[in-house]
């Protein structure tokens, strides 16, 4: 019904947010070399 679209959109936005966050953390990790790596 109507809620299915809302849930799907929320899940997609959450997935996009998590992906962008992880990619940003990857960029920070690459920009800042870790010791002992």
C-alpha cells in the first residue's frame, strides 16, 4: 500500500547516507595514513 513506498524510500535514503559516510571515512583513512599498516 502507501506505507511500502515510504519505507522503501527511507531505506534507500538510509543506504545512500551509509554509503556516502563509509566512502568519506575511506577517504579520511587514505588521506591520513595509519601507523603500523
